């Protein structure tokens, strides 16, 4: 298991290697999609009682960190 932050982990054996929250089967992408859809933090925490508010913050920080990277698009 690789720790991206203290709360975001990547393990090839969990969720096909997608970034998850603390090794749980809850992906950072899932939480970001809930937020994008307009769900409140309270709703997400109710849907996933094992999560903590800091887990949502970690997902947002992870997404921001990804956007700081340089990307190059290649024309096929």
C-alpha cells in the first residue's frame, strides 16, 4: 500500500488501484463525484459512517494536487 497522504492510499488489490480513503473500499473519486453533484459533507458522512470530515478534506487536497501537475496532450 502506498500512502499519498495520511488519508489517501493506493493499493493494487483495492478498487483496482484507484486512490482510496485510508485503505477502505471508498475511492477519492466517489467522494469527489458526490461533492460535484452537490451533496453536502453531512450527507456524505451519513452515507459513509466510517468516514471522517478530514477524509473529505483529503480528497479535495488530492484533487488540487493533481491539477498542479503539468500535463501534455499528444495528438493521435
